């Protein structure tokens, strides 16, 4: 059984900056020699989210518009009234999208579709340094 | 430790066609002899999603209406302007719902509620052949 | 390899009552002596959801408003016409948020952010007794 974790560090610009994590997650799978199991991609923090999308500028712009409509930045938020940090919309967007994604690994490969990438969506209002945990669990290569 | 995966193939009609995966996932749990662990249900592809719902026609119709309101099919999408395939709404819906679900298995049984079913939501605009990965991880039956 | 599960029981008030599960999940990690792996938090039932948020009254109120706008309780639902139980909005909200969350455990600790808590959102229309499954999987302490 393999149980390993890598921590990815990256700088984001905030405001629904969307980053493709697929190369880093693929490399972690290869490094771990995991053959059959799962990889969990998790972002610590309450203003970022992890999901999948076709990573092309059109779909990314469409997702940002949906988030702007679901939780507009320029309205009143109870969080902002209490804490004054102006990121109430970031918190509720992150809660709906969720901070975690689990992808099966079969025969040493992520089971993603051809046009499906793993993304970090940084929903906060300013640039941040983010950590992403890549946790691998399952059976490794036979010795 | 058990680490096994099954691939389910099914034909969907698209346009928020919703399929009940529970019988297939339950059968995979039984086949695997997994006693305590997790099952991850994952759909490769960027225009489908996996979640749970009470699988009855009313709730399914209500979910389709919510998706139509969240991302209407008949508006402008940047994805469509770039690629001309008309499924921009499919991509953003899939990103919000997410492609993955993890359910604990305790004493050989899925821990679903009585009225809770595991569903695949095919959000694309036309019929498709889909694969679903059912990944099982944990402790098997004692020998 | 450690594969253990705890069942948490709690009473909720319904109508988007939001409960902080972090202390219980942290205690389960400590009890299990899991060092490296994952914890899956899952709510059986089709009218509740699990995600993360900064657990403070402002953000919780903002999330409730988003849910009220996404699926208002006081409109027509096909589920209600068929079953008369008045919780059609509960079902679709739960399907969008999802019933499951997976968090990595590294060096014996949940990898949550400082201001990030694991929450149960009870979306049903009345008080309920809920069970939450806390499933732990990975490598335990060295003997």
C-alpha cells in the first residue's frame, strides 16, 4: 500500500484566477509509482476550490461569468459587514464548488478524459500564495 | 488491502440525462468483497457530473430546471464562439457539480441513505457513450 | 493500513442549519492514529450536504442567501407536486453541494486551512436526527 502526499506551492492572482493542476498531479502519480488507487487534490483555505473543466480560455471565461452571477462581488455580504475584508463572495463561491477532488488511478494513470483538466480556482480578491495537497493512496508497483 | 476498479459503460441521451448508478456501484462493492473503505465514482470527461439525489422523476425535473437557470443553453458562451460546438453551458454546469463522488463502505455496504441514489448527469448536448470508473479501496473480507 | 469508520449522530434544525463538524473529524483522526491518508466525511440522505467554509455567522448567512436564490423554497417544484412533502428545494440544493468531502491527513493532521471548517448543511425543512460517516483510510502510526 502506498500513502504519500506532495505539497504544491503556487502564486495566484485571485478574482477567479484558474490554474491547471494536471501536470503537477500527473507528475505526482508518476513519482509515487502508484498503480491502482486514488489521488485526492485538496486546497487548504476557505476562498479557493478544486474541480475539473476543459482548460481553454472560452470555458474558463464562461465559468467566471457563472460565478459572477451566482455570487456577485459588488453586493452586500454579511461577512463583509462583520470583517471588512470584502471577500464575502469568495467564501460562498468556494463553499459551493468545494475544496476537494478525488480521481481514480488505474494502471498508473489518472482516469481523466482527454479534454478534462484538474483546476484550482482562486476565488479570493487579491494575489495569494497557495498550497495544494496531492494525496496518493493505493497499491504501488510490484517489487 | 483491496484496490480494485471497474469500468461501467453506458449510453446516455445528453441534455441533462440522469442515470441511476447505484445498482452498478452496489454490485461492484459486492464483487470486490470490500468490507471497510471507500468507493470513488468518477466520470472521465468535462461535460458530465456525478452526485446523489432521490432518484424520482420530480426531483430529477427540478434539478434540470436549476441547471437550466444556472447556465441556460440558449445564451452566448465564449466556449461556443471559439469552438462552435454549442455546449458551453455543459462545461460550466459540469465544473460546478463536479465529476467525482466518494462514498464510505462500512461492513460491506454503501452508507447511502434510503432515498439517496448515486447519479451520472450527462450535461452534453447529444447522446454519448460514457465510461464511469468505480474505484474501491480499503480492507477486504478476512481470509 | 488503517481502515476505520466512526458514525457521528447529531440533531439539526433543518432549513439550512449549518453545523461545524471539524472538532468531531479531528477527534476521529486522533483516535484512529492515522498518520498519512484521507478522511471522507459523508452524510447519508438526499437533503443534506457536506463542504467547507469559514465558520462565522456572516459567511453562513451569505451561504444561506445564495441557496435561497439558487433554489427558493416558495416556488413550485415537481417533487412537491408528486410527493407533497414540500422539500423539493432541499433535494436540488443537496445535489448541487454534494454529500461527500475528502480531506488529506498528513503527519497525523487534517490539512485544513486556518479559517476553513468542515460543515454539514441540513437542507431539509424540519429538525432531523442525522448520521455522518467519518471514514479514515491510510497508514497508521508505526508500531
